[in-house]
C-alpha cells in the first residue's frame, strides 16, 4: 500500500510516519530527511538545497522527485511507501504519478492532517529528534519517558533543525498554502482523500489513520 501524508509543517506527518513504519513495516520517504542528509554529506544536491531550506522555500521539483525515484528503486515491491512531505507542488504530484507507474505502484490514500495554524509555531519551535535514531520528540507534547534518554534507542544526544524557528515557519506555512494545498483537489477527484483531525492527541491521530488504512 502506498500513501501520502499531507499537511503543513508541524502537522504531524513525520510523527505518524514513524508509527506506521513500526506498526505496518512500511517505508517512510521523507524528502525533508533526504535533503537534510544531502546537506550533511555536502553532496551537489545538498550544497544547492541548503540556502533554500534555510529560507523555508521549496527546493526544485526535479531534485526532490529524483530523490523519491531513487529511493523507490532501492525498495522491494512488497514494501508500502509513506510519502511524507512529498509531493508539495502540482508539478511534483504529476511526477509522482509517473514514478509510481514506472514501479507498478498505485496510491491507496492521501491523508490530510487538518490542523489549526496557530498551533503550528509552538509545535515546530518545540520539536527535537534523537541524534542517533531520528525519533521525533516535543518539549511539551512528547517528551522522552526518561529525561534526556531516547525511548527507542537509549541515545542521549538530541538535535534541533536550524529551520525550526518562528520566522522560517511563517514562510513554510505560506509556501504550503500557496503551492501544496492546491494539489488536494487533484486527488479528491480520484476519490482517495481522507481527512484526519491533526489537533487531536498523537495517539488519537494514529488511531484515525490506522482506521483509514484498515477500512
Ligand atoms: P516540515 O517539517 O516543515 O514538513 P520537511 O522536513 O518536510 O519540513 O522539509 C524541510 C524543507 O526541505 C522544506 O522547507 C523545503 O525547503 C525542503 N523540502 C522538503 N521536501 C520538499 C519537497 N517535496 N519539495 C520542495 N522542497 C522540499
Ligand atoms: P511534520 O513532519 O508534519 O512537520 P512532526 O511530526 O515533526 O510534523 O511534528 C511536529 C512537532 O509536533 C513534533 O515535535 C511532534 O512531537 C509534535 N506533534 C506531532 N503531532 C502532534 C499532536 N497530534 N499533538 C501535539 N504535538 C504533536
Ligand atoms: Zn533514538
């Protein structure tokens, strides 16, 4: 099964993807994570993308689509894909159609996490992740069970993203409204869009998504 999680920055796409990976053995394909890895490794793509990401603007459609295509090519056909943070423009949505077709895959669900924008700045500015395994946390909404120790891997180092500041978040939200939200009608016409209340607590959101996948 292949699904898209759609929603503005901080909606909970990454958090819910990690849970789907654990429960269903699916693979999370996050273009944000792939780009951050490229920036860290100082690949040509990373060098080109860094300033754009720091500004909260969108990286080129061809770059992110190539990342997705490569990742799918490396996966077994029996492993379901969770697209997290991709597609983000109408052009990317069209490219994804082609890429999926090349791999003999179809989209089962586009799940939109509906959130109140006022809550997103607090979510983003409180976000951090485990430096070793990448598990996501929040200062207020999802703290490690034992202070300073990752629940999943026992790691004791955590990191925060340089673009998770209030100013950049505003730009990222504006990009979402202008370029990403308009792709929903494309999928709605195909009858594959489901909406979930992303303001509910993390477990409740997971339950709603599982109900859609099992429904
Ligand atoms: P968020 O947590 O805000 O959803 P992501 O980790 O998905 O953020 O993305 C971080 C940044 O990486 C974006 O602000 C953008 O610069 C870039 N990026 C990630 N995915 C895409 C994409 N599909 N298209 C263009 N740019 C992207
Ligand atoms: P996205 O990938 O959509 O940008 P994340 O999954 O990284 O968003 O979530 C952003 C922050 O908000 C994280 O610190 C996460 O722990 C927290 N968070 C995610 N979902 C919820 C929720 N339903 N309620 C409260 N906080 C949440
Ligand atoms: Zn960890």
